[in-house]
C-alpha cells in the first residue's frame, strides 16, 4: 500500500501520514510506534504476518516523526530539566499523542480499533485505553512501561557510548546500526543490513532528533499511569523481552500487574527490537487476542 495523508487530525488538527494493509473488512489493528521511530519501523514483513492472520493493519507516523506534523517552532526541549521534574519545556503530552491516534481513527471512519504499541507507542496505546475507552477493542503493550520511574528504566551503561544521533545521513545510518546492536536482542542474530536500510529510509522521510526529545519530555510530563491502568476493562496483552536494555522487563511486568486480567508474554533473548525470527510468534499472539476480543465484544 502507498502512503496517504490525513489532514486536520484530532484536537491539534495535525497532519498524519499512514499506510493500510490487508482486507478493509477485517478487524482493524492500529500500530503505534515508539520514540524517535517512524511507521516504517514496523517491518513490512511483520505487518504481512498480521494480515495473514486475518486482520487489517494501519501504521502511521506519530507527531514529530517521519512525514506527520513536526513542531520546530515551539520552545526548545530541556530533557535534563524534565528528568529533574521541571516540565516547563514540554510542548505536548502522551494525552495529545493519544488524541492524535484517535483522530486518525476518526479520519479513517473507524469507531474503534485494536491498538498495538511498542515502547513509547505502548504508552500511547495505554493512554488511549485510559482516556478513550470506547475507541479501543483490545490493548497490546510491547516493550513498554507504566510511567512509574521505579520500573522499566534503561540500562544507561549500555546507552552511554552511543551519544546523540548525528545530523548527516551516512553517520546517522552508522549510529542506528550501533544503537540497535546495543539495545537489540542478544538471543538473535543482528540484522545490520535491515537496520541500515530502514535508517536510510527514515532519514529521507524526516529525521528530527529534536522531535525525539520533545517526545521524550512528553513521556516524563505525563507521569505514572499505574492507578489508571488498574481501572481498565479490556482484553490486554503485554509483550516484553527478558533482555531489553532500553526498557527493563520490570516495566512490562508492572504493566501486566496493573491491568486487570492482562496476559504477560516474556521472550528470552529479546531486546528492544523486532527480530525476524519472532515475527510469526508475536503476530500470532496479537491476532489471537484480536479474534478473541471480536468474538466476545463488551456488552455481548
């Protein structure tokens, strides 16, 4: 499928670029990607695995990523201050990003959808479930956390040597390969060629390292969702890697513990990425959740 653009999306009236895969009559699954990443970081092969299991897939660029709206004219983000509790440089919050996703459902004519989020996308998906419960049929939170800073923290010793993403294209591609080797899956062979190819495409589609900082501050400014997650009542799947250096597995465990009835699946050897070998298994878990939810909708 080719990329399309929705205009005046959500309360912020932003532009959102998206793609759809599969039978438009199949249950809709909205894929929400993580911080600094774009919709292309949901690999096409993984989307195909989902489609082959009887769902349709919508993937999109969050605000401040790829070809959706960016916010270059807001005050500069101050991540260090935000980590210390000063959120005055926050341009938006997770609530705004959740409203963007719901606005995209409006633009596409969906009353509701199954929502799958990875990393920051998992936090956005959780916020959709909290603040827009009638718009979400099931929740899958992957490699994510609750906002409680006592859990799900990165291993800063792993990240320390990476530095900030470079500005020029070739250096950025090399940085992405090094970064994915650092936070990827020690139990699976690195896909350097695939990482480099997607990094080049992402750079060409809209590299914005300051946008990534704005997204990070949105996470910090949104606080701890644990108590609100306890109020949820929808089919929920939590997927995490036992070897995730970017978001410790304690974040996944805490998410599953907070959401009533949530199923927790932990993969040994999985880090903060999508190894090709796991695409079929993860797609099956998500599709099974979707079809169970479709068979037993709320109020049925």
